[in-house]
C-alpha cells in the first residue's frame, strides 16, 4: 500500500494498493463519517471515480462510519463501495448499500482482499 498525497491532481484517491495474486493495482479513497450520514466527496473525487469506472479501472471508497453518539472505533463500521457508486454515495450517503461492511475494530482482511481484487 502506498499513501498518495497530491495537491496538483485533485480527486486522486488516498491509497494505491498493489496485489501480488492476482497481480493488479486498485485505488482506495478513505472517508470518515462522524456526524450524520453524508459522505463528503468533492466533485473532483466523484469525477475521478466515475471516469475510471468507465475505463474498467478499479477504484473503491472505504468509509468509516460512527453511529450517532459513538466516537470509539470499537463501535464504528467500515463500509466498502465501488468507485462507480461515487455519485450515488454523495447523494444517498451511507444509506447506499455497500458491497461489503465490517466492524471497524476487526475487519476481515481476507474478505477485503477478495472484494478489492474481484
């Protein structure tokens, strides 16, 4: 995993992940929702995810959601969305059905690997 910091090319996801088996790259946007149910995605981020989805390039958005009244990661949930869902995720927030979800304090890494490489 490589953390990407770019102030030049707006909208580029936060993390580039290289997988050995199967050999592929995916990009992952990281978001945290601590209040409400909306996911803060910029127009540049939505554009990046939608354009790459049209090209068949895998991008994902991983949201750490804290239910109302919770601040502890132990009570948070990780929700994984495909980049092609970016516009709907902005519109519907976490009410949009994720492709997978896990408790934030104990994600099943093998299942996340499977989802990111399918």
